[in-house]
C-alpha cells in the first residue's frame, strides 16, 4: 500500500514505490497494491500510488468505493486482467448489481465535485494547523499524512485518548500502532470544520501534556488551546 494506515500513517516515498515498480518489471513480478484506505481521492489523488507516477498491475478498492455501502473490488490491467476468466474470482455477494450501482453513483459524484482535489486543498490546512498548534508539544514526535489521511505520533500510548476525545472534545478518533492518532476526516469537510478539528485535537493533547509543560510560542496554538 502507498500509505500504511494501520501501521501508523506511514507514507511510502515516491522513490520507494518507483523502485518497487522497477524491481517487479525486471523480475517479471506483479505489483499489487492495496488502495482500500489510500484510494478514492483520500490522499489528494484518485489513488495513492499516483503521487509516485507508477501504475500497479492489480489493486484492491473497498469502503469508500461504496461510501458506506458494502463493496469491494479487485482491479487488474493488461495481461493480468486477461488471467481472470468468469468463475475464477468468486465470492457469495461479489459483483452484486445494487452494490455496483452504488459504486458507480459514488464515482459520478466524486468526479463531478473533484473530491481528490478537495483532499489536496484541505491537506495543507490540516497539517499546517497541527504543526502550528502542536509543533512544540512535548509528547508529539511526528505529524504526518497525505491528503486527508493524517496521523500524530506521540511518545507514549494514546489509546486512552480515544475515549477522552469523544467525551471531552466530541471528536471521534482512532489510534493505530498504539502511539499514533489517526484521523481520516470526510472529504466533504469544509475549511471551518478542518480548523475546528485541528483545535479540538490541540485542546485534547494540551490537557494530555506530561513530563514537561507545553511551550507555546505560536499565537495560533495559544488561541486554539484557549478554545477560541
Ligand atoms: C478495510 C481494509 C481491508 C479489508 O477490506 P475488506 O473489504 O473487508 O476485505 C484491507 N485493506 C485495508 C487497507 C483496509 O483498510
């Protein structure tokens, strides 16, 4: 995958993906990518691997393809696509007409509204906002992401924060790899909602600061922490 979601929001470098493609080409191997989390516009491109300018031989899609309606898909191109024939890739509910119709409608709307572009625009706001608000936080090790797939890595377990985020900040977050807060906000968020989310996460982490006091040098961070 081009971004490890469960692995702590680790973005594969473009060089790594290009070398992987070259290696597969040299050896006659297939390059198969899982785009279930990073696909469908999430990272600011339709699929995460497009940031590296490569094309996989096969890729998987699900979740966002149905915008909540259950669907999964395996896409293959060229010679690889020719390897599949009817009956070889079966599943009880695979390819059912309703799910496929939903997937087509989701794609139509996402193309119409250029949702990948939306994610690219909001990425800057989200990551810059967090870097300003949390750059000096004593427990924040890294802020990383691509498009609206973003994570904040702490120097300690942050599982407890999931409950506190919903109770204290009315914010739903998940934690991956024990120490990384993962946020995949809806692509239909507007700018104000992104700013609000940045502020809520900053407030959550401000009350979580341990070891050393939070050093605040940035006026935006100060405003966020005061709940302005
Ligand atoms: C959810 C998820 C899967 C599993 O998808 P299914 O449709 O349940 O098979 C695989 N990979 C990633 C990255 C996922 O997020």
